[in-house]
C-alpha cells in the first residue's frame, strides 16, 4: 500500500496515514470514535482494540512472502 502511494509521486515521508478531517494529526480518541468503531460496525466485526491488528498484519504479510524489512517499512527508504 505504501509503495503504491510512493509511486504516485505524491508521497512525502512525513505524510499522515489518518489525517484529521480539518487537517493535522488525528488523536487516538477521535480515530477510535469516528473511524475504527464505525468500520467495525459496518463490517459486523465485534469491537477489538486497534493495536490488535499489528500481529494480524505481520502474520499475513509474512505468509504472503514479505521479508521482515519489507514488513517493517524500512524497505520504503
């Protein structure tokens, strides 16, 4: 996902992944209320903390053959 974004030419290393509606960084409380819980409800997934996705992401990426360097994002530099 990040590599594809970098290829578009609009990539900047300091870009925010989840910006606030009015710009700037989104805080944890706002993300949880307006994005995370909304998405979980829409797809019918019981609530879980956002941090629970870390292990799922790493496991899925490794299963697809990505190297630890690629998973960590250090391959973006």
